[in-house]
């Protein structure tokens, strides 16, 4: 877990507010809005859900991110409790209103404000409570700017939670030339999680100056191996966004593609995205264990990813992990479902360090089963599959499936 | 539920035995083997799992079904408790031995004996107990032939159960010319059920004479709209078979393709397969409700099937059905995941008879939600989606997802 006082990169401020939006996972009196604010114009890169059914905020953010000039992001408004998805023309009006009101309160350009909403689908935004919330957020920032501290990273991470059981945030430093830069991120996500891309909300802030094409490619690579390899329940949200703001407060010359500085930043970013993806999986609705599935020896990278995700998504595998049952007979058929080049009689399967199946057959002796069961009782479980038909590999990030997932999702009321 | 004394078609006999194979769902002292026996050579058609990881019995049955001449099936040996899958060369030797021993005991050709096994994966068949079981089965048949009655349809259906909570069987009559023919079927299946094809075991017997090509096409059509549209947990078994035996004891001229008789038989067969698929879904591990998903107005039949299956497979939809939550905001994003031509702002969603979303937006008023919740509290739930982009439709058969599914599958030990 991150330490209490997580630092922000230079030139960023946060604010939180309690608007009173009702929604799943939102306890009464909880903060349900957050604002990320950069004192300087920042470059922005974003990745968005590929679902065709997308929320009004995603529609607006995609348009803004596409048409934006290099340094054109100043603020991200986030609310939990209502996703403003499947809300039609009214939803589009509401999200544009949210951006416009925030811009007015903050005294910035409306086009520089992004909005992310997470929560119930198909219910109009309760603008009556959102409007004063937006005002409170802006006041929090302006007060912060005028001497007070603004909200903490943890408070912002808490305000964007829905069914999450803990706030998710982290911060790292990166050396750029001889300056020490900072990257800080918050994210949320617990259910309705099956990427392609990104199945949750994540906001990354850095004070490094990065050229926009370089920023975009760094984000795309980081997300491809982290959030896009994450699955909790195979269901895809309508609201997923990862937004990365680089405001250049560090004062470095903007990082270009293929530069040493960009490589360092990209590595830190990829590591942070991977760590946040494991945080989300660990907090998967009802989860008791983090499950990672590594597939090696696949023909292509795409096949390795597909195979790893299929195993990580199998209900029978996830319940076996929950029950600490080293039943590799549930793993092999998942690989055989189709679309993956494999030969059942070549496959090796490991649970943790224990080889449980060799060339598609059980490893002889009760000792392996006993040792594998021990591995499955750990809080972090690794299933490793070697297809032995190629050189590609991939890792999927998931969790076990428990009665609690069912309870949460059968009691979640519209 | 079928009546107690379910009739067999003419010329068929059944036997059951208690071999003592240990496996999931098998209570001590339960029958775990069954034999379907035709007194005359029967035409056989089969459909098999498309998983690449398939059990030794499936490998053997596919070979036999492909190379078989017109009337070449006499017996099907079935055991529960062990699927003889992922058992390599030893598994192939064991299944051939099972066929050979049964043939010897019954005094028939080894090539005319099919074997189906269901149960745990990756554990060698316990041939020490299976061998005497095969002898007992044959004795049951020969005694039956010599005046005793053999086993009942229900007893056979019980003997092939694993985690099933009740036996699944039914029988219908079909008029062929001026003769009354009979079709009787038994099947099993409760978990590890996601077709393509067929995710369970099903055996259909009829006394009608049918030409082999006609028999095959009738079975393929029936399975395509029933077992192949069935999903309990998205996991695909290694052992799935539907075997159809037509022994001609009715004395009719063998039915040809496009004949009136074949149409009647095909209709009865399709209806029976559909009914059995709903029996399996109703008995889905931990299920409390049958869930049917109808997708209409799709561009193509394949898209309609894909969409219906995706909704029927969504954990969030299945838990919402369990909790009687008319949350259509979980349904629409499933359709948007990809691969289905749709426009979110055209989609209508019905729960039972209640329209809950119209053109992708919530139907105004609390009355619809209240009425939809009532529909969801029924034992049989219908979700109907109209994409309004074409004329194709499909129906998927599924069930709700409950804590009990998790319990069963986390406690199921290897």
C-alpha cells in the first residue's frame, strides 16, 4: 500500500466534493466527485473503451483528445455513482454542461476540461446535485492555489470509488536529464472488468514535458500490457478511460520519441499501469486472491494474450483458484476452445513453481498435487502454461471468483 | 417432469451398473455406468465437442462414426465419474478395451460399440472397477433380453449424472406413414457448459429407419438450435457427445432427405433437443432460474446467435437475473463488446413482456421497472433484445449465476 502523503507532480492540484449522487457502492456522506487540475496547459493522451455502447463522457473526451492541439488539457472532472451512459442526447448535453460549468468556475477554456463518470448505466445524471458539486470542486482548487493544500491523492482516489473496497493510487520518480520528475496516478475499478481497453478509470499526472505523439505511444504501450490484460468478470464497461496529463512543470525540453528520457518515462509508466492493474484485480468484486496467468511458447503474441486471457476468465479456473483445487483438467480445455494453435500433448502447466501437467498429462505422484494446493492457498497465485509451439508469451491479470462476487452483483440495485 | 415409466423405442434395452468409479457428484453406492443396447443394427449419427482437448472416448467415437457403414451401431457404454480425458495413450488403450470387452460380453462386433465418459479430467480410468462393471452391464442386457425388463430410462439417466441434481430424459411419438414411432432420449449436464458443440452427453434412440445422411442432417439441425445455444458457465467440456441411434424396428422404409417422414422426425428431434437443453440449463450448477435470451432484428443469423450467447453468458446479466434486478444497463454493453452490427440508439430491450429500454434509453416511469422486477422473480426468465438492424433472430438457453455455483465449483476436488 502506498504511504499516506503521496506527492503530486509539480503544478497539479486536486479537489474533492460531496455532491450526493446516489449509486452502487456509494455510502451516504461519501465524497463522490474529484477534480484534477493542472496550473499549466498540459499535453494529454487517452485510451478509451472499445465497447460500441459508450457513455456520453467517453464520446466527449474522445472528440476532445482527437482534436486537441499539443498542450490543451487543464482539468479532469470525475464523478462516481452515475456513469452517464445510455442516456442519449440528454447525457451529451449534461456532460458538456459539466465541462462548461467547471471551465467557468475555474476561469479556463471549456475545451480544456475532460469529464469521466463511473457508476450506474442508463440513469440520467442528477444535474441538480452535480452543479453545486462542480462549484465546490473549483473552490477547492482555487483555495488550494491560494495557499491551502487542496485534496490529497488518497482523497481523490476515494472519491472516484464505486464498488472498490480501497483507494488505488501510487507515485514514482523518474530521472529526466539531471532533474527528478514525478509521476502520480489514481485509478478505480472492481467489477465489469474485461478490457479491450481499459475497463476502469485511471488518471496519470506528470510534470515532465512530453511531445504529444511520444506521450500517446508511451500510454498505448503501457496500457496494452496492463489494463488490457486485466479481467475480473469478462464484462466490459461503457466508461473506461485512461487519461495521462503531462504539464511540463519540470522545465525539461519536451521528450521526443526514441529519446532516453522517453524510454525512462515509458518504463515507469508501464510499471505503474501494471501495478495498478494488479491493484484492481486484487480488489476484484469479492476476490480473495490475485491470479496471474502467464502463457509461454505461443505461436504469436496475440495468441499468447488470447490464451492467457481465456484461462484468466474461465469461471471453472477462477473457482478452482478460490477453492485451492489444483485441477489442471480445468485449464487445458480452456486452451482447446479454439483460436489458439496448440497440441494438447505438448502442454506443460505449472501452478506457482510446481509442474502439475507435463506434455498434457498429469505429473505422477500425489506430492505435486499437494505442493500445488499449497501454492493455490497463497494470496497471489501464478498459473503458467507452456504451449511449446513458439516463442511468444503474455501475462493476464485476474482474481478468483467467490460467493461474494455473486452477492455484490445480485444485490446491486438499479 | 416425465412420467415414471418412460417407454423405449422398439428393439432397445438399457442396463445400469455400480462399478464404484469415484468422481465429483457421485454419491457412494450410486450407479455409475449405463448401457444402451439395440437388438438390431442401427444407423448412428453423432455430434462432438469442437474443443481441441478431447477425451479418448470422443476420439474413438468420432473415428467410428466417420468410418461406419450405414447400420453399424449396436451399443453405447456410458460411465460417470471419470471422463478419460487428458489421459494420453493410456486413455486410448482404456477406451478401446472398454469397447472390446463390452462387445465380447454382448457377442457383437467391437466396431459397433461406442463409449462415452463424463467426470473428472486428467485421471486414468480405474479399469479395475470398470471391467466388472462392463460385465454387469452386459448381463443386465442379456437378462433383459431373456424376459426380464432391463433398466428403466430414468435409471439410465441417473447412472450418467455427475453434478446434475436430477435425471434428464424424455420420450415422444412420431407418426411415420400410418405407424406410430417412438423417440426416447436421456442426457446429462450441469456445469462446464458452453457449447460448440455440445457440452454434455445426450443419447437419442428411435425405432424409425432413417438413411444415414438424413439422420446426420436432422441431428445437426436439432443440435444447432438447442445444445449449441446452451451455456451455463462458458466453459467447454472435453467429452461432449450427442449420439442418435435409429434401429428401424418400426419396419418403415428408411426415411430419405426431404421426405415428409423425415420432416416429422426432424421436428420431433429438434423439439426434444431444445427441451433437453432447457432441462440442462434449469439444472445448471447452482441455478435457481432458467434464462432464455432472444435476439431479434440482427443482420445475420450468426450475429443473432453470437449476441444471444454473449448476453446469456454475461456474469453481470446472470447475477442480475438471480437478484431480480431489471438493470438493462448490464445488457446493452454486452451487445457493444464487438463483432455485432448494432446501433445503441436503436436497441429495444424487453424483460418478459415488459419493455424496459426503448431505442437504447430507459423507458420512462417506475412502473416498467417494477413490472420487470416481477418478471425476473419468475422461475423462467426471458430477455428479448431487438437490434432493429435486420431480420435474423436466435435464442440462447442459460440460467442465473448464484453463490451455489461458486460453492460447487470451489469444493469440487480433483
